């Protein structure tokens, strides 16, 4: 297992990026990492995207966290506030850098406003005081050093003997005492400043090691997936999408074994749809003669079955079998050859920026966490650097010792053997000249420069401390970042949540990456897009399956199906092809028959010879027509009558015309109706009621056409038929429907466990669980802690220690300058 970060440093405060190219990179990075989540972690050996250095650095970063963090010191809230105030004091009481960034509209404005602030006398003089002091001291020294000339008559060394008073000696000794105390205070301040700077270095080291560990290997709390695990998972996915991989082997095995459900659902749905489409054909719904003459009839049964067929189709679509088939088909589509190849290409392309980013992070911090390098750095900090920062203390101490020696000789042995001693005064003069030229001025310059350097550092630290989303939006113009509004919003959201830590929690980076629909203008974040694209379809089909499984698994046994096939069984369709009353009344050749009352029965006579459940048949109408003339011989029940002696020739002739239409409806040829069936792979007619089981789970003559892949379809073959055949065809749908639905029920029972349990487990194991882990793991909750660790180490300890050392150098210079004054007095007296 990859190492995880040691417990994070306690935060000092709750913690908070430009062009279209950056936006595209973020989207690409997000998509790449998310695609990596489509498979669970497995053997990643041979992964070219994760090199041995990535794994070997794990031990170094773990050791670095242990070493660095054990010596790291985090300031408490009171100390942080005190450090902030000290940094604010360095800027003159106000963070003019942040104020200038907020007010400036361009980079030129930023430069001019900042220059105007720092060149104001009231601001620059206090901060450049050490440098100004060094210049003034040089001027004064040059004005006074003429008295050291041996030729000067008033020079103490070349003048007559003078008497020194005890009072003067006491004053000089007090000056030296103050110098000693000041140097001791400077030493204490230097040591404290060095200690703070060193603690800041350790805190920064700890934070950097934790940041590197979290970025490369992830974080447990708050959770972040990490670059190396993401690349490992991407490589695993790429290899798992190859033929013969565990993913493909497991999935293909289940898909092959569950093929019957796809076949059964396809055949059942297509059979119902075929019946519905056939009964909606104009040739069946409103029959016409071969010449196109309207036969004035309509298929009432065709209209009656429309609602039951819609109900049955709905039950099929919402049934367990259809849900099983939908789940299987969705998984199959995700794993087909074209999709897999496309994903592999995308993974290879998308891995490149991730690898580059990972390598950049590793190379940047690798030497920093190297235990040997760190040991050397720590040793140099504690020895060389410590000695370097205290060299001025040593110089001040040596000069003070020289001053004490000169003063001691002056106070105790101004006369030697009764004669005047010039040596103490010469020592005072040499000490003063060396101190001013070799110590006071150089140290004031160094201390002043360090203080000046600390000013922009203090401004940067305070600006980072106050950085949040609104502040970022205010300073964008001054930084010269010309961002579109949507990118500015994304960057501000990142700063607010991932840097400032506003709102707490563990923000997801994908929630901050948004895109706008060009058509609707609606904004959608990347996580929602990916969820709807990858996990959405799978969740939908399996949730639909779970819902369907709450109901009855049997479709053939449902009451709707049983009622429907019973209606087909007891209702021949010729008995429900009824005369269209409106058309009969409007037909010029037929409507006169309605003047004879007994023939009005023709308005609702069926195409069946005999009466059927109250509906009059053709024979019944012919019997009424025979009242107007005798029947003529004929081969069918649609017989004409002789109207030559009819009492109502007009009605009689119209009745015969009506009988002619009836005869056309029921004639064997030409065939006026459509009895379409499916078409076999050989192009012959195929009827699903003729299919048979082969005894081993397969079916023969099931009319399904198989493509090169695993999909199955049906093809409709047009078949013309006469009324007798049409009647048998429609009634035959009882066998067709029951046979395909029983097949569907059996396939459902056989595949339910395979799809609902085994295939779902494969989807969860290889796709959904890793996908959700990755999508939910692209977070930045660990970043505010790291950012606060940086502020705590670099700013509140490092910069503060830097300023303390700069102040101590100025104190050393002031102390030695006071000693120089004492030496000057001693020399002149």
C-alpha cells in the first residue's frame, strides 16, 4: 500500500487558478483522472506511467515526514496574531501592497501607486533609517577624523599633557556598560530570530513533505486520491480493456450466458409491435378493393386492441425481463470493441499531462526530502548559518573588548613611571576608527537592507493570509490576468475553497470546473457531467431492474395478457370488420338501400357470413334483401337477388351493390389484407408461433437475425392475405404472444441472478465503485492545511525571524557606535 500523510500540522487558521488553455487543461485533467476510476486497482506492474522512482520516493517521503514534523513548531492563535501585527508594523501599520493590488486597474497602475507609496518621506525614512544613518555617520566621521592627524596641534597625542577627571572616566565606563548590555541583548535577539527562522524552515519542510505525499500518494483524511494511484488505476484500466483481461473475461462470461434474455425481449417486443403495426395498416383498418375502391368497412377489432396492445407493450418495457436486457445491453455497449479502443486512446493521451505534472512535483521536491540532503542542510543551518548570523555579534564583542582594554589602561595607568602615557589614547583612537569604518557602517547597511527586503515579504505574507475568492476577483486586474467571467468564477471558487478553506469540509475540484451550454446558457459542473455520462446510465438501468424485480417476474401470466389472448381466441376478426355507417350513408350507389327499413341493418353488418354475438352477418343482410327479390345462385354467402320484379327497384339494386362490396371483402383472391410476419436470414417467411426449443436452452426458427456482434434484430416480411387467412392470422397471435412471453419468462428466471447479482457485482467492482472513488477523491480539503503550514513556517516564523535578526544587527551597530563615542571622548580628553 502507498504511504499516507502523517497527521497534519494543526492549522493556524482555516485555510482558502487563467486563460482558456488552462480551462481546457483542467477539464482534460479531470476527465483523465475520472476515466482512471473505471476499474478497480489491481496489478500495476509494468505501468510505464509510474516509474520506480515514484515508488522509491515513498519511503523517503515517509521518513521526511517523520524527521521534519517531529521538529516542527506551529504557533498558536495568539502567536500568529502577534506575528501578523509585527509584519503589519513592517509595512507602516497598513498592508499597502494588498490595498494597491485592489485599487490598481492595470499593472502600470500597480507600479505607479506602489512607487508613490514607498517614496513618500513619512513612509520611507523610518524604514530606511539604518541606511540613512550609515550615510550620516560616514559624513560625521569624515568631518571629525581630521583630528587624528599627527600634525594637528590640538591632537591629544601631539599636544601637551592634560589632566583627565574621574567623572569623565566614570561616564566612559558607563557608556561601555550600556554597550555591553546592548550587545548581549542583540545576541539574544539574533539567537531568537535564528531560532524562529530555523523553526520556520522545519515547519516548511514538514508541510512540503506532507504536500508531496498527499499529491503523489493521496490523503486519507480528508480524502484525496493522489496522482500515483490515479495513474496506476489508469494503466490498470487500459490493460483491463484488452481482450482476455479479468474484466473482459468476467463480463464476457456473464454476457454470453445471459444472451437468451436479450433474444427473448427482442422477440417479444417485436412480436407485439408487429401485431400493432399490422392492425394499423390501412389495408386492414379500412379495406379497399384491388382497384382501390373503398369497401365502406372498418376493422373495429383493430381499433379495440390498440389500448390492450399499448398496455402489454408497457408491461414488457417495465418488466423484469426488459430491465434485465437493458442492464445487459448497457454494459455490453460500454465494453464493445470500438468503445474500449476509444477509451484506451483517450487514456494514453490524457495520461501525458498527468505524468508530466507528477514528474514535475517529484523532481521539485525529491532533493528536498532526501534524508542525506536534509541532514546536510540541517547540519549547515545549525553550524555554518548559525555562525554566519552571529559573526556581527562576535565582531561587536571583539571591538567592545578592545574598548574595555583601552578604557582600563586609561583609567588605571594613564601615567607610567611618572611620565604621561600616550598608549591608552592611541588605543581608543584605533578602536574608534576601526569600529566606525569596519563595523558600524557595514552592519547598518546589512541590517537596513535586510529590513528593506523584509517589507515585500511581509506584504506578500499578509496578502496571502487575507486571500479568498472576493479578494482574488479584486486583484485580478492588477495582476494582468485578463480572464473571461466564467474562468474568473472558477478561479475565485478554487481560491475560496481550496486556499482560504471557506466553508470547511472537503471541496471537490470537479464541482468548481463548470461549462456553459451554448444553447440553454445553463451551467453544469464537471462532476455532474461525468456522473451523468458514466455512472448515470448504469445506475439508471440497474435501479430500474431493482424496481422491476419488486413486481411479478412473469409476463405471460399477467391478467392483462390472459384477458387479451382470451379476446383474440373468442373474437374472429371477420366478425369485427363492420360497415362504416357514415360511409354507407354517403355512398351514392349504396345509400338508396336505406330507404327500405329492413336493409338499414346493412349499416352495422360484419364481414362474417353468420351472425356473431349480436352483430348481424352477411347472410342476415342477404335474407333481408331477398324480401325485394329472389336470391340468385352463388358460391358464397354474399348472394345477389333478382330485382326485375322488385317492389322497390332502387333499394334492391343498391342492396345488390352493397352485397358486391361484401363479396369483395371475403373473396379468396385477390388478397386485400396484410398478414405480415418476420423474415428469416434466408429471406423466407418466419412465424414465431412455429419456433421450437432445442432442449438445451436454445430455440429453432425463432426469426431472430444476428449481426456480427452480439446484437439481435428482426426484419418484417410483407405477406398479403384474404379475409379467411387474416382471421386465422389474428387469432394465431394467441399462440405467438404466449409462446414468446413464456420464452421471456423462462429466460428471465434463468438470467435474473446472473445479471442482477453477478453482472452488477462486476459493474460495481470494475466500474462504479472505483469511478465514484476517483470522482469523489479529486478534492482539495488538504490544501488549506498545507497553505496554513506554509504561512506559519515561512511568514510567521521565517520572515519574523529574519526581521529579528535584521533588528539585532542594527542594535549591534548602535551599541558599537555608542562605544565609538566613548572612545572618541576618551581619546580627546
